[in-house]
C-alpha cells in the first residue's frame, strides 16, 4: 500500500461492466514526507474518497482484488481513507551519504 492525495475526478461515458458503478479518481502518490512522488494515477475509488483526501491505494493485480469483481481490468484502486499519520522515527536522515561512503570503501578496498 502507498499513500496518495486525491487531486481530481475522471469522467467516463463508457466503462467495462465490472466497474460501471464505481468512481474513478486522480490521485497523486506521496513519499514518506507526504510530498508528491511520481506522476498522478487514475484509480478506482472503493471507499467513497473525496477531493484532497489522504488515501492509501494498491497497484497491479492487488488493485482488482479490492473490487466486487476481482477480475476487473484495473491497475490501481483506492482502498482506504487516512485519518492520521504519525511518524515516530524518521530513519536515517543522511542515508544517501552513508551508502555512498560504503560503496566508495568497497570500491577502493
């Protein structure tokens, strides 16, 4: 699962029968700092999310499993609305420089 922000809706006049009654939303994937990461994605809404909601979503085959018909032709689906995000440990703040140093050490050894 990944976090995203709902940034818009998709209007479709024709859909496959298995997703006919489902809403399609545009979502912007987010990184661990809740900043935009990558390109927006069209996703099937299974939880009645709204504009600017923070949501989590699944991709690939797992996206179809969240739908009433698990054989629906979808690549992304919104599977939850996020109420709150708590980050207790930011992890390694300088991981790029640490891993770069490790690589340099191995190459020079």
